[in-house]
C-alpha cells in the first residue's frame, strides 16, 4: 500500500487531484459566502481542470495502445 501511494505521488497523480480539489473548494467557498470570484481564479480552475482530465485521457490512451506496459496485477 505504501509503495503504491509513493508510486502515485511520484507520478504526481495525488498532487494533481489535491490541487484540483483545493481550487474547486476555494471557488465553492467564495460562491457560497456570496463574494465575487476573481477572473484569475476562474482561469486557474479551468486550466487545472483541463490539465487534470487531459492527463487522465492521455494515460488511458497510452495504456490501451500499449498493453505490454500495463500490468493489471499491480
């Protein structure tokens, strides 16, 4: 379990997810308390979200095209 967690951290999967959640939580907080959300924060959110999902699609595409690199037993 620890090795798997460190492997995910090394691939920055955890950091991508945490960054996406942190920015999303900040946006929701500002919306809930009724404050105006700065344009820079909206732009950062959409950029981070696009990168997060784009990297998932790229990894999935690579795995489907190169099954020899993907070991489902790990």
